C-alpha cells in the first residue's frame, strides 16, 4: 500500500531513539527529548520547490504533533510541514 500525504504534509519513518547511553545507562521514556528524528518518505501534493525538505532527508520534528499509522508492519508518521523543526545535513 502506498500513502500520499495531502497538502503541505510529509510522511516520515521515525528513527528509533537510543534506549541506553554509550556507557550503558538506561534512558526511560519520560527522560527522552520531545524533539525527534525521522526520514522523509513521501511529500504532500505540492511542488517540491514549495517545501524545504525532499525525500530521503533526515529531519527533526516536534514530538507531539503527528498522526501515527502502520503500513505493512512499519510505523510511519504524517505531520504538517510547519512541525518540521530542522533538516539534518
């Protein structure tokens, strides 16, 4: 199944945050940062030049501003382009 976001939205695959630090200390969910990372999978139906990201970009996005969905056992998020905080270069 293919998902195509509408308008100025992006479909991303979230990057899982580390469960432990480099020294082995467990990080509980409540201590993790609210800003999260994801990889852009699909763009909404606007011209690419209108959006500051493109497919394959790794982005930071606000943690509570997305719609979760699962397709073929994979978790994805759809979020509005205004909720994208930064592009990791």
